[in-house]
């Protein structure tokens, strides 16, 4: 299957299916000499794994990371880092009745149209479980970025009609709240909304946002490899993400130039800063040193337990009721996936851009 790799220098490949024996990630191009152990990766996996029954599937996976290669005596060696997670709580029989039926909102119909054959257990590669492997790469990328003074933090901005109050932002609330919202009041209201959706055998979507701080001006490439274009690809590739915005995003369309332009001001040591950040930290595909702001809209969980009309693989009309174990809302578990894909993309762009100036090369090779 093509399409399982992302990145040009810090290049990640995810592998494995939802109901196979294991899944994992291979990271090629990670610099040598970084202290790395499973304990750097596990907190990221723990944030993604189903925890709170009110907002997540009842599938219980320990999601324990095992580093198989690329680390020696606690440090990265510069060779491919391979990390595996064993699947343990698959319940593959839950999917027996769905073998020949296409679940609305899922990739069953389109995978069959493309390959003529598919692993129907939990959606195989198209399952949200694949994103556990991305989170491994995100943990490693974030660790490298930290050494460069760059932080990547994502949170839930909205669930259904409930919006977080960003003036009450608290990182500890993001990490503690079941919805990954940054304020406790919105968290409580969102939990009520999710419970209501569950009672109605329905699901809901929402919006998540990521803020990347500390990226210097000049990261990103022109034309096809613009930093915003790569971020959009990285984030849109997360299952259930239906729209990606940078900065003001779609609101810019209704703005006017005099408001939307971020006026420059001279800072210390010849640095240039901006009076506002409608652009979301990227101009012409290249970082401008302001915070990079990435937002993603996530659709409602496609698996719902109420009856829906569909078609089977013989082309006959039928009905489907999905019982198995599903997230009533995907957003809280996808927040760390957004964070991970942003970290991978920014690190890859930083590394790729290291050759853009002769002084960088002289700095490396002509000491
Ligand atoms: C972290 C995460 C968890 C997910 N959990 C579920 C789930 O429990 N049930 C479900 O129907 N879809 C879930 N999805 C979404 C489906 O994988 C996705 O909607 C489906 O494969 C169709 O792909 P598309 O929405 O990108 O078109 C999840 C996605 C992510 C990123």
C-alpha cells in the first residue's frame, strides 16, 4: 500500500492494522545523539489511548511502546528508529457481520473499489488506531524540537456547539480534562453534550487547534513544499479531519486587507515582529517567527448504533446497525495526533531548510 510514509528528511512510515498482531512506526533521518527511551513516547500514547468512558471507545489497549531499533545505550544512533505497539484487545468477531457491508462514513466502500479486497476488521489501515503509530513519531519529533526551543501544544477548541474559552487557557486543564479542552466550564458542558449524543445513538464532531511556538523566521520552502501546504497535508491525513486552517483560516475570506495584513514592527537585534497574527505565523509558505496556528475540523464519529441504510458488496440495498466499541466523539483522542503531525512537519521542514544558505553549510563543514 503506497501512502504510508511522510516527511523528506525526518521521514516516518507507519505500519500495521487495527486488528493485526501489532502496529508501529519507523522513523528514518532522526539525528544521532538524542537521549530516547520508551518513557519519552509513552505519555503521548497515553494521551491518545481510550481513557474516559464518557468520551472514548471501550476498547482497552495498554498501547505500550517497544523500541526495536535505532537506539543504543539510551541515545539515537542515526539509523532507523522502529517502535512497535502490540494489539491486545481486538474483539475482531465484532466485525464479522460487517464483512460484506459498507459502513456509511467509513472507508469500506472506497477500499474495496480500489483494492478489490480489504481487511474488514475495525477498518484495517483506515482505522483511527493507525494514529497511535503517528503519535510515536510525534513524541520523538517534539523531543528534538524542544532542544531547539520549539514547543508544540494542541487542545480541543470546540465540541459540537460548545466552544472553549481560550482566555481561561490552562495546559494542565488540557491534559487533565476528558475532552482535552483548556477550560473546565466548557469541558463540563461538552461532556453533557456528548452524553446526550450517546443517548440518542448518535455522535458529534468538533475543532482542535495547535500552537507552535519558537519557530524562527525562514522555515519552509516555496511553491509546492510551503510549510502551510505540508501542515495541511499532514493534518488532513488524520482520519475524520475534514478541514485545515492556518491562522484566521476561512475567516480571512470575509476580512479586508487593512485588517487582515499583519503590520510589521522593528524588534531588538534586527528582528522583525508583527502587530497581529492573522496569518498564523506563515507568509509565502515560510515561517515569520510568530506562533504558527493550525486548526482542524473533525467530523462526527461515523460508527453510530442507530439503523442506517447502506449497500453490501454484492450491490444490494440493506440496513446496518453498528454495535462494537466506538468513540462518541473523535476530537479528544485526536488532539495529540494533531500535535504529533505538526511536530513531525515542522521538524522535517527545519531539517530540510538547513541547506538553504551557504553559511549553514560552512557552519557544519568548515569549522
Ligand atoms: C484518534 C481517532 C480515533 C477514531 N476512532 C473512531 C471510532 O471509534 N469509530 C469510528 O467510526 N471512527 C473512528 N475514527 C475515524 C475513522 O477512522 C475515519 O473517519 C474513517 O476511517 C473514514 O476516514 P475519513 O473520515 O478520513 O474519510 C477515528 C479517527 C481518529 C483519528
